[in-house]
C-alpha cells in the first residue's frame, strides 16, 4: 500500500532554490528600516539634547531647594520630561529662524542640509508645545501657567517681530530669565504652589550664572552673526567686555548663593570662578570655551551628587550623542576638550 503524500515533503534546501530577488527585497527592507531609524534620530536630535543639561541641572537644583524649604516631594519625573519637550520645541524654533546663519557658521546640519524639512520641524515643535502644556497643567495650574509664560518667551526669543536672540540685551535677559529663573521655577513649583519673593531670591543667582555662560556663547559665532546682521553683545562689545561682564556675573551668583545658603550653587561658582578670571587674560577663544564647559560640567556634577541617577542620564546622553554625530556627520561632537 502506497504511503499517503505529505503536505510538506522533505527535501534539501539549497541557495539556488531561493530567488535572488528574495535577498534583494530583504536588503531593501533593511535599508528602508535604517532610513526610518535615521529619520527618527534626526528628529530626536533636532531637540538639541546636547544643550539640555543646563536646563535639567537648574531644574533639579530648583526641585532640591523647594524640597528642602517645604519638606515635601513632587512628580519630578513628569516635570523633567515635559520641560524637555518645552525647551526642545523652543530650540527647534531657534533653528528654524537661524537656518541661514547656521549655514554660514557651518553648524546644525539637520535643517541647513535638508535632512529634516521645515514643515516637519514646525509640526514637531507644535506637538511638543502642546504635550508640554498639557502635562504641566496636569501637575498644577501654576506650573502650567509658568510653562505658558516660557512658551511666549521662547517665541519672542526666536521669531519676529521681537527676535530677542538677535538683540544685545534682549538675548541676554531672555536667557537669564528663561534658562535661569524659569528653569529653577519648574523644579521649585513641582513641590510648591507658592510664587513670591522667596522663589525670586533663590532663582536670581541662577539667572546670573546662566547669563555668564550665555555671554561666552556669543563669542564663537561673532563672524557669522555679524555677516547676518545680528546685534549680539559678542558682536557689539567684542571679547574683552563680554568676558569681563561674565566674570562679574559669576561673582554676583556666588554672593547671592552665599546669602541664600545655597551650597550647590555656591560651591559650583567658586570652583569655576578661576576659569572666568583666567579667560580675561587671553586673546583667543580657548579660555572662553574652557570656562563655559567647566561651568556646565561642575554644576551638573553637583546636581549628580544630589540625584545620582542624573549622572547615568548625562553619561548615556553624551555617549549616544557622540555616536550619532560621528556616524551621521563624521564629527567628534560633543567634546569635553577646552577648545
């Protein structure tokens, strides 16, 4: 009696049995998958995560001071996430406005090289603004209103008719208020529902510290800003006056933190002060860049002592950014070197 036929008869597989088109389609599928992965990473890095640590650090220190003053805790993780969305959207607006000057200064290639379209960037910024506001109001009405204030400031900073970033004192004051006082308030208001002189007194030294760093960042882009007609303090004053004012701001931040008994900021200010003083005696940008990076590293290090998980986030962000910029653009960025 004959054996019944099997549904899947046994046979040996060999390469010739598989059409070459099959491997071609698999290769195309992988190629498309990696293309989408790069697009996803491009949109992530459009938020400029390399610039997030100053915001994150001051937010964490604001939360720490609020927790110490009011002896309570709050939803730090959610505030941290929604603040990242908010500031990331503001950074996108800044890049959309600065496409031509960034092309002259040969930096921030995502928009200048067309890797991310302006329409996609606008859509991403709007979505992030909406998510940030919705999340902040879910935490507290007061925090939500402060987020709205930050959005208004961010729009006025980047877009006409105000374009505060292109104005000498407007850019400085907007950064001091936004990245200093408001960023500190994000953390403080996570554990408190009180706006008042106490919050202003604690946040003002952070605004001065941010002002010192911002002043230094106007110097490397002087030539490109001058070509594009921007009137930053770096363009108007030049190196000497800018570095002198930034050093004064660090001294004032140290004095304010001493009066507030804010040990994290006081220790950070005293550690970085020699870098700012030394920058006054050079002629190039090396000392300026070193002082800027030292400020961010030292203050972030102090915050990491208070929130150990933050160090892991910073390390992961640094390694991830290095890999992305190396593979995408062939750049060794970000760099911890002083120049």
